[in-house]
C-alpha cells in the first residue's frame, strides 16, 4: 500500500501496489495511540525506590546521627533482606562514603550487585573498593577470587581484569 486517504464518512481509499484503488471502512472506535516520546521514567518512584517503613526508620536514624555505626549496619541488613536494588545501592553507597575502610561491606555490596544485576556490576563495585582501600589484602583476595570464579580459571582474563586497570597506572 502506498497511500491512504480518510474521508469524513469513515471510509478510506487505499492505493495498492498494483495501482488499484480500494475503499475500506475505518473502525469508529480507534484505539488511543501510544507515543513513545510521551512515556518517561519520571512518573514517580518505582516500587524498587520506595523504602519500607522499617527502612525509613533506619534511614531516619542514620540521617539524625551519621556516626551511629550500629544504625548503619541495621539499615544495610534490612535493605539486603528486602532485596530492592535502588535501596541497596543508596544504602551501601552512602555507608561506604562515610566508612570506606570497611572491606567486608564492599564485598557484601559486590555480592548484592552480582545477585541483582550482573558480574559486570559486581566488578565495578570491586574496582571502586580497591581504589578506596588499595592496601587491603582481604579485599584483593575477595576481588581476585570473584574474577577467577567469574572467568572460570582463564588465567589471561584473570590477570587482565585483576591487574590491568586504568586507575592503577
């Protein structure tokens, strides 16, 4: 079909590839068209972004007193248990900005990213971690073990991913 023209009486004329003109009835109840440009992600927070009542309580505690390490650990436990990606990212990022030397929490964060997103996301967390605390033998051990497990013993890939990094040169 090359051309369509709709008439006021609900009949359209259509010219086919054979230069034949055909009249077709246009349905009176046209479905609403969805314009992809009208769809946006700013329709409010998704369920992954809304904290639970329990999370809100711990967020209030750490906002009131950011030095309350116990409240931070409770918050991290709760967001891990609930498994909502946005809440996990927000909580761990905020915590590790204040307490970057807690290598065990870097590992927990990487584990959550691996579980909820991908190995690549976990790899990025480990990269941030070894930049934050490059002298942590335990963290490097977790990181290399993660890469070895991910790359299934491919020694060249393990070496490349572990020791050839732009921010370490």
